[in-house]
């Protein structure tokens, strides 16, 4: 999926070896800040790290690096670098021609509202991958929970993405059958209605009681407060729309997703599934992933959010993908 008109030249910085960039996709009711702990470690490795806001409604792309504030931007058919940092190593090519590569394929234009549909947010993620790959080098794509579902679905829809690795953390891979799809559609509709009727604060009071998040109750109060503040930073309508548009009921069936992941791995893309050993639902999902021959890492003493609860073990899980 080329981004028309995107052209870059690299300006190497002395003492800054080029390393595999990383794209981090957040979960439901999260923001890019949810990756701050992991991103800071990756940045210490002198590795460019991007954590896009999946809820961002603006057209085009504004992709800010976690480490230096540098932005890669692409709007419509054009892309440019708006680096204001002296540590940045990307310079926009002045020869970039906005009209150089016109295209009528909507998938070539990263301008759709990502909340319009699951396809729209997957196209946005694919555009981000291409933008980073052409400007920085081929990246690793990492997705947590909802972000992992979106990453997996993006690979189903865009199997030829330029990636050096795919890491799915506690990610659902689609309904097991049509009856399960109907249950998921009804559940997500009920959750969306609850958000609109009760508001974000009341919804999150209930959301935090789900068994999925039981291990997070043992986190330090400061960490729990940060999680809650991040959840309440969203408005009810955006969260409701994400449930309706991006819900698992829109995903390819689990068997189709697993087959697509096996296919990209056989084609040479390393794939890994991570889950917390204390997260019964996604540990079971990990068993099904392992059953089709894909690598799995179960992280001890972790629940659903392994990168928050056991960050060092999570980073060890990423290790083989980071050149």
C-alpha cells in the first residue's frame, strides 16, 4: 500500500546506530501513554518508537516519535517531516512531489476516519507501517489487546506489509463461529449503549471489576490511578463507536486469522503471541495459537496487560525481534 508522494532521505547522526523501529498499538480506552514504560526502555536502546493514537479522528497521519518529539506526517497524497528536534535523523526530501503518484485506490490514502469501521482503522495502521518503513526502516508491529486484534486483522487484510516482526499481546483473533460472532455483536452493542447512557466514569467503575483486570488490583495505587485517568480521558461517544466499529464481531473468524498468521510466518515474517499466565481467557487463546505451530510466550505472574504488570518479561519476549 504505497503512500503516494512519500519520499525521504536519511541523514545519519554520529553515535546513533540505526536499529529496528517499533510501532506500539494500545488497547481499548487507552492512549499512546500506556506504552511509556516500554517505549522509554526501547529509546534507551537508541531505537525509534512510535505509539499512534488509534482513536485519532483527524484525516491524514501525524505520527510522533516517542523519543524526540519528531513527527512523520502524511496527509492525503503527501508526506513530510516536521522535525524540530536537534536529535532527529529524518529530513524531508525537498524533491517530494505531492502529485507524483496519484492513485484512486482508497487504501492508498490514509485519510479515512478510523472510527468509521474496522477496515478503516486497519488501513490506517497499514499506512503507518508503510510510512515508518519508508522513512525509518522496516518496523516491528506490536499490539496489545484491542490493538493486537487490530494488528492481526491488518495482517489478514494486508498480508504483504513491510514488517520484520509481529507481536500480539493478549489479543483476540476473531469469533470461533457465527454463533460466537452474534454473541460478540450483541455484547458490544450493549457495552456501547451503556457508555452512552451512563457516561465514561460509571462505565469504568464496572469495567474495572471484570475478571480480565483482576491482577491489576494488585498494582501500586499510583499505577492504578494512572490507568483510571487514561480511561477517563476518552469521551463516551468515541469509546462507544470503537466498540461498534472495531469489535471482535467484525473480525475474520479465528480459524481464518490463524491461517493468515501461519501463512505470513511461512512467507518469512516472524510472529509471536504473548499472554499472561494469570489471564485464563488469553492463556487459552495462546494454547490455540500454539496448536497451529506459532510461537507463544506465557509470562508468569502477569494478567491481561503483561507489558504493564511484568515489563521486563515482556521485553524479553520482544527481544528476538529487535535487531
